[in-house]
């Protein structure tokens, strides 16, 4: 691995760790997902971040949290 790849991997691991902390400190799925999309958007400078979860009963993906997407 070259130094740039190591730095990028380290940065991504830091984000994963921070998201893990958010999940452990929060209660309620809606709150957790909102914090996660905001963390990803802020950390990676993304304008739009969305989380879809699979609904077994409907047999489809359902949008559960988003940032920057106007639905």
C-alpha cells in the first residue's frame, strides 16, 4: 500500500469508529439513521446521503433517512 492509500484507509476507519460511537450513544432507529447520514455527509463532503432498509413484508427497499434529497 502506498502512503496515500494508508491515509485514506485510516480516514475511513476513523469515520466507521465515529459512526459506531453514534450508534452506541443513541436510542431509536430514526435518531441513529439521521446521525449516521449527517456524519457520512459531513465527513465525505457528500450533498446527498440516503439509507434504505429492506422491508420483508413489502418485499422492497424503504427510504428511512436522507440528507439533501428532497422527496
